[in-house]
């Protein structure tokens, strides 16, 4: 099992599943999103994988970072992705 972290995100890769946990009480911007993409690519070594994203209750993301994260290049190695969102406001 491999683990890597950035200032805002913690990654765990077990060979098939990449768990991405957004560290609480932060706002994810474009820089954070690009850094997360590069870190995910590094930890998975470009292998196809499942993705589980755990979003803490106080995490937010800028609209620009949302657009960046939706780019096709960010998901070419992702077979399936699930989000666990703990905040009612984020779910709505």
C-alpha cells in the first residue's frame, strides 16, 4: 500500500483502489486540483484504478477547480469513481 499527501489531500493506493481524502476545512483551488491530479498519476503509476473520494464536512472547491477536475485527462485511468460527501450543503 502506498501513501502520499499534499497540503490539502491524502492519497492511499492499494493496487486497484485509490482513496483520496480531502483534508478538512480547506478550499480546493485550481492549483490544488492540478497538484492532486499529478500526485494521483504518480501514486498509481498510470495504472487503471477505482477511485473513492472522501470529502470532509468543511471542504469546498472553487468553480474553476471544479471545471479543471472535470477535464477528460483527469479520468483516463479511472474505471469507476464514488464520492462520500459528509455535508448536506455540499450534497444539495
